C-alpha cells in the first residue's frame, strides 16, 4: 500500500483527503465479525475536507471517517478513489476499509479555530458513514456532537440502518443546529438489491429507518438514485417505489440516472455481463467509451416519467441535475448566536443562479 511506512511529515499529493501525511501509526485489524474485511486504522491529520471550488458538489466541506465501503454497491462512484492507495477499485474497495480512528479529536481542533466559518458539512458524500464498520468504531456520535456543539449545521446521507442507533442523539442535536438526513434507496426489488448492493440492508429496512427518523421530526429525503436503465426505470417500478417512500413518511425524493465514472465502469460492466448479459449492448449504447452520463434524451425521458409520479404521491422532489440551492442561514436556535450565519461562496452563487422564485425552508441536500 502506498501509504504504509510513510515518514512523519512526508506528504503524498495523491493521498485521499486527510491522509496526505501519516506518521506510521497504522495498524491493520481483522475480526471474525467481519469476515474477509480488513480495517486499516489511521491517525488522520485532518477531518474537514475542503471541496475544491471547481467541484460541482453543492457543499464546501465534507467529513469521511471511512474510506472504502462494505456496502459494496457495484455502481459506487467512489471506487476509483481507492486506487490512490494502491488498492483496487473492485473487491479491495469493499473489503479494505480505512478508518480514521482519531477523527473526533482532530475535528474538534479544527472546529475550535477562529477561522472556522461554521459552513454546512456533508457526511456520506463519498463513502457511507453508517456502513457496518460504524458498529465497531462508533465514530459518528462524536462527530455529530462536535459539529453541533460548534454551531455547525450538517447533513448525513446513508444506506445504513445503523443510523437508527444515533437518531435519539441527532434529534437532540437538531435543537442546536440544522441537521438534514437522507436515506439512499435506489433498488426496491430484493433480488436485484442483493445482487447489486450486496452489503446493504434491504430497501424495507431502510424505509423503516426513514419512518423512525420522520417520527422524530426529521424531514427525511430519499435519494432514489441511481435509477438503472432497463432495470429499475419502468413507470411501474418507479410508481411502486414512490408509494413505499411516501408510506415511510419521507418528505422529498432526489432522483437521477446511473452515472458510470471511469473507475467504476469496468467493474459495473463485468457485473452486468455476468448478471444481465442481455443488457450489455444497451448499456454500451447508453454509456459509450469514456462517457459518464446517460444521454440527455434518456435523462429527459426519465425526468418526464418520474416527475408526475412524484407529484401524484404528494412528495417534493428534484433531479440531481436541477439547479442547486443551499441554505444561506442557519435556523435560529437556543444555542446558535446571530454570528453563526451559514453562508458559502458557492451557495450564494448557486442561489443567484437559481431560477426558482419561491423560497423553501433551508435544507442541506
Ligand atoms: S453505500 Fe455509498 S459509498 Fe458505500 S458502496 Fe454504496 S454507493 Fe458506495
């Protein structure tokens, strides 16, 4: 592994955020509860990752306590990042998990800096913070508490039902800062879900988590994405999925077609050739060569199909390609002071670009 044996103070420009400099305090752990998984515990130098200004991401800061993900989604766009560690984007991504065991301590130091602007922080944008490893390491309660105590709003996106463990804590912290929760639930057919997201809880278990969060007063979003061409994109499948999302108490859905970044495309196509060889030609047509996105015509067709269904089910919704608006101010709370204003440069630019005229309540997704 590229980072093993690095000298203290020696940086690696290709390392993942927070792992540029390692001091040799790396230990690798296997345990019978996690068959075929190795945890690489690292002492990270940073917790808050600044998203480059050129990024299309709608947030400026992220925290990723884990690298790699045992949820093992075949289509996972983060797979390629494992190659920076000289690990492969396939099975290694699913089983070689880097754990920033000191993330809370480092985060508290960063949040205490006078320069910290309390801009919204996104968790779950790269790898899943509530993957199974979180049951062993319990990093999220400390992260969430540190963020809330500093007056920093945050969002969590996950496929992990382990989120339920922390819902009472998050409901308490929500009194201090805005917290957005979202469950990623893309596949509602159990057989297909087990094939393409083999490490994830079932869709129903995730919907039950939506319900539990909604019952605690969260306006939960469901990320109904990626929608898989010819597998989950029929009107019937979308209608049935949205009915279940609505019944679970979700407030909104975010939808989008499958993206296939270069790091994941070969892995995905290998899976498709094995499980759905009849679709291989269709997918090669939709995602030819190095193309990442499905053609605009397909995405328009998909949006035209799903939007009326979202309205019919009484849900709010948007596409992952819609103009993005970020909160410009944290909701006042008992502990947040007037100086704790949430504002970001990209958020202001995005808001200015937004064509929507009716303001909606601040949200982080
Ligand atoms: S849960 Fe998210 S981060 Fe984990 S493998 Fe699936 S898509 Fe990737």
